[in-house]
C-alpha cells in the first residue's frame, strides 16, 4: 500500500465541511491502495479512523494578537473591549479591522503554523517513504507548506482547493494585496502536479490563472456509512433547516412569503405545518417571522446535539436548503446538500442562481427541486402538502444510483486515480 501525507490544519474541526471532505478522504483512501498520514494543527481532539494523525503546536495569528491584548481567545474582540462593544457596528471600526487583517494576516491566519508543520513534514518524509502529498485549503498556508516539502523532496503533490484562493469573488482585501497574493498563488502552485476543486465553474476560474496546470473537478460528498435505513416520520407537515444561515448570501424570506400566502388562501392548515430552524445565530429571523405572521408555524430551535440534528433531518417531511442567490456565486455548492442525501428526505432548495450546480445535482439525483420564483415555491409546497394529506408522508424519490455518485467513496476514488497518475507505477 502506498503512503500519502495529507496537510490540513483544519482537519480537527469535526463540523467544518472542509474537514468533513478531508475526513472522508482519509477514511476511504485505503480502499484504493493509499494509506494516509494526516499532518494537522494540534487541538487535543480525539480522531478515530484507519489513518495516523500527527498534530503539531499552533496558534493562529488572530489568537496570537488576542493573547498580547489579554483578551479571551475564544471570543471576538468586539465582544470584549468596551469601546468595541458600543461601536461594533461602526463602519470605521470594520474598516480598521480590515486594514489590520490586510497587513498582519497574510496570506491567512494559519501562517504561524508554517514553521512547525515544515519541521514535522521534513522529519516524516526523511524518515519514511511517501508516494504523494495532498494539501487542502482553506487555509492556504497548507499549500505553502506542501510547496516547500515538494521543492525539497520531489514527492508528487496534489493541491486541493476546497475554497478558491485569490479567485474567490468574496476576496475582501485591496486590489494591491490581491495582485501581490495572485503572484504568491501562482508561484506556490506552479510546483503542484495536479490541482483539484469542488465544482466545474471553479475549475474554469482556476484555469484562467493557472493556464498550464491540470485542473480537475471533484465535488464534496456524503459518508455512505451515515445513510438512513428509514425512520418513522412525524404526524405534522414538517420542513427542517439545519445549520448556519449566511445573511448576506442566503435569504429565507421567499419561503416565508409563500407560507403566508398559502395560509391566507386556505391552501394549508397552519395547525398541521411546522417549519423548524436548527443552528446558531438564527434569532435575526424573528423579525421576518413576525412580518409574515408565522409565529405559530416557524420555530427557531437553536443549537442541538449533532445526533439530534441527524434525527430531525431523517424524520422531517422536507429538508430546506437555502442556496446562494447571486450570479457571482456560480460554482458554490452548499455542502449541506450532501449531508441531506443521507437522510433520504426530499430537498427543497430556494435561492439558487439560475443554472447553478445545486439545480444540476438535484435534477440528476431526483432528490429534490431547486426553485427561485415565489409562484413556484408556493406550487411546490402546496403539492407536497396535498401529498402529505393524501398519503401521510411526502415520498422521497431520489435515484440512489445517481445519489451514490456523490458519496465520499466515489469522491475518494477520483482522488486516488489522480494520485496513481502523478505518483506513477
């Protein structure tokens, strides 16, 4: 069995989707003849799997500065400093924070991990034989580390761009920094033997910057070991959303408008409908819920244990996905869709930019529908509600053979093929 060194400082973040991708990769690579060793930042976590984990000391840049200012490392500065508490919405303060990050956080907050990771990486490669290296970002510091190890050792290197680096349309720094950082990106990845990313539109973006490189698309996936075997559904017509809502990108208001109209028209009985939101920082929804008089229908449940989240997904009639509704977001595939696949419940996606990747995936798998217009949302909810009234459930119609194309096993197979190619025989 050949050996691969995976460099990923965020590997320990169990609920982080990037970590989910990496953990799936580490879990299933041995199925394809590759034994992974994970080089990650140390956080005293308990990681279980058919792989070895090497944790090295690490304090990110922002935490370093909080220590210097005698602030709590686990809280944002604006929550701790009296002046910032009073003025945390100030445009001027936000600008000051942006300037601080522009100057001191380069290329990202994980750069302080670089020295210890390089030291441990050199030791591993010198003492053992590795056939390939995988680095995964964000954070992009992982690619800087892999670049140096590749330069010194010549071990074949695959750079996985879970998030784009400078080509990310949400790049928040100045044009001057972007020009500087684009040069860093090109110079860093020029030694990579292969580059992967999570969607076809992002591959196109990367091709424009890295013209001579092979760019491959490998989407995220779900863990087939978590696939539901069937659950008893509740007696209400339930719609569930689990996870964070990014206010600047995702908008649940079209759903609220549709529910309000359907109740007013008498199409649905509000006593039989429950829309439940699970996750952190969702209280901002309360105003919109009140605006549409949906207090008896829409409920903010807050954070609940992971096991309960999975149970809620499996026992809900419909799973809500709030996709990005911005043409600049083309190529974004919310990882929540893959988690939803394991519940085997119909997915209702709202807010996807026309022709987006989510729409394509749902059409291929028949696991749900992606819609944007208010009339279409109302029609879909009314149709599902009628089915619920007639049958006591909304049937899941996913094509399992197509769904399995988005499993972590299939995802890992594609990675293994690239590793086999760049490592040679």
